[in-house]
C-alpha cells in the first residue's frame, strides 16, 4: 500500500505543474525545493537524533557554489553536480567537531555557523557582498536552456524524487537500522558494534548534500543570490516542516513542506494587504510557527503523517 501511495503521489506531482497557472508555478518550485531540504532534516533529526538550526547554511553553500561556478564559465550541469558535493564536504569539516555536542548545544552551534556564513557572504566581494551575486546564467544541458518556470518545476521534481529515493535506501540499509537502534538506546547500539559517530556524520553530510543540491537549482532558477535570501528564519521553517510532517518518515517532510509553504503564502498575502505594517508578514510567520509547534507537541507529537497512518490503520473496535 505504501508503494502504491508513493507511485500515485509521484504521478500526481508530475501531472500538476502544467495545470497550474503561471503565477503559482514559482510557489510550486520553491515548495518542491523546500521539501528536498526537509527530507534531509527529517533524516538528521528523526534517525540521527541531531537538531540542526542551520540547514539553510548548506542551502546557501550549494546555491553560491553553483552560482559562482556558472558565473566563471563552468557549465551549469557541472555547477549543479558540484553544489551537493561542496555542501557535503563543508558538512564533514564542520560536523566532525560539532557532532560531539548534544541537544541544544548542537542546535546553537549550527545556528552560529549560519550567522557566521551570512556575515562572510555579506562582506565577501567575490560573492557579490551585500548586493548579491548577479548574472547567474539559466540552467542548460546539451545546448537546451531552461527559460520558463515549467522546466524548473520538473527539475525541482527530479531533485525531490532523487532525495526520496536516496532516503528510502538509507533508511532500509544497515546504517539506517543502526541509527534506529541508537535512537532506542545509544549505549546498547554502541555495545552491539554500531559506529554511531560515523553514521551520524554520514547522515549530517547527506542532509547537507540534499540541501546543497536544492540550493543549486534555486541559484539557476532565480539567477541572483544575496545573503538575505537565506535568513535564520529559513532554517526554522525547515525544522517546523519536518516536525509538523513527522520526523523519521519519508512522506512527512513532503506533507510538512506543502502545509507550511501554503500557510506562508497565505500569510504573505494577508500581511501585504493595504493598511498592514511592513513587518506584518514576518511577525505572522513567527507566530504561526510557534503555534504549529505547540499544537504538534501537544496533540500530534509524532507529526501529521504518523498520526494519520495510525488513525487509518487502527483496527475497528
């Protein structure tokens, strides 16, 4: 049943972009990229048990890597391939010392990494500084250049499907079983020979690679990057998406991303109405994130997808 549900969802996703009005295709692209990043967050938090409040930093690393390579003459395809690799290497270098931390110490450390990265990008002339990196070419492959939102919608879908496929394979692998065992009892898993530290570092690098890949698509889609495109709020969004959808699941990040992105669009529309202050969209977003987290913790502690799955598979009394 799960396999059929996944196939139906994939078919519906592929059939949706041509049916959307032009003004909604941009939302679809951003939603799909957010879901790709959230898949990695769900793996990191749901299986490795590590909380990251700086996932947008790897999104930015992937975006700037692809953008800088393309601006300096590298074919866009190679730039897109390099984006997840560079993000994963950065995650390994950062994760080796950071993953020694636990709980809120790790969360604050990853948050600090993003703040430092944003400060460096804002001051670096080679990255465009505070003005931003401009002139990023459109994505092209074999002489075919993507110019419309529909083409990028399918590129984003391909990236999301790849992330889901990799995640399913990781979850069902020996490493995935070891991480699940560590989630039940870290001491017992270590005593059984599970290399918990190595597995956690690998998942940290994988989640960063998925974020970097999505960031590469984002760079070619917009053609412009600035430090303000990757605020701390973006990392919080990814965490909220993963928690609302359901940590440690494949479908959870997809559902959570769809719910949060649609809510953000509604809030932005409401916050930009005549008479609303300029800070209304940000204030409304923070308020809704807090409310959703409180509701999930109190009434849906496992997230939407696990709760709905339990409801529909519960035998009748």
